[in-house]
C-alpha cells in the first residue's frame, strides 16, 4: 500500500513538472520555435482547431517561423488567428507562406516574462505540495484504520518529503534555465 501511494504520488509530481515544461515552452523568448504557435486556434469550417491541424509549421531561420496552410483559402484565417493571439506576432503573407518574424524583446518585456515564468513555477510548486499533503493524509487515514504502523507512516512521510524536495529542485532548475534564456540578448 505504501509503495503504491509513493508511486502514484511520484507519477503525479512528474505530471506537474511536465505541465510546467509545456507552460514554459509557450513563454516567448527572442528565438523562434514551432511550439510557440501550439495554442493558437483557427476557425476551420465552423469549429476552432489548433493551428497545427490546418497548417504546416516550420522554422525558416532562428528568428522566423514559416506557416503554410494545407488549403489555400485558410491562409487568411490562419494569418488572422496568429495576429489576434496574445503572442504579439505580426505575420507577413507571402502568397503560399506566412512568415512570422519574432520581434526582439525589450528589457521591460523580458522582466515581465520573467515574472510570468516565476508565477508558473510557483503554481507548479503549489501543485507538488498539494500532492504531498494528499499523500500524507492517506497515510494518516491508514494509521487510523490500523492498516500501517506509526513507524511505517513516519518512514513513508520522509520518503514522500524526499520526492517533494526532488520535484521542487527540478522546478527551480527549469525556472533558472528559462529565466537565463529570457535575459539572454
């Protein structure tokens, strides 16, 4: 029972870290990457779909993303969706290809993005701590039900704390990398 609880808690903590990685990938740095457009939604025959389901997204160079719609009549909608997104990007229509240049980040914008990154990290840490709390509560319930001893509970709490510390350290490492990436010119 204890090993199963530790295993599920560790898996959930790993999922929290993966979710943070996905969120950090959406934060724009000066460099172009195709994952930046992943959450942009395009209207396609009456329904909203992710941009990668209606267009091919490639890197043209370090600061430019190329977007090529699979259907010619979709180019205008794709361009509008990118322009209207919260990314602050302004695509240039070159006929069959949209060029999406990455504007250089100002110092003030870099600081704002750093604050956003820290907030994302704090949210991930809270999620990890909530998982620890839930696991410890399960252990306390098991002691009340007399399915495990208090010594086993204490050992399991220590191991769960080690998992929590490891997850928080991983989150801090990810945040430091992203902050360094943001402040790089």
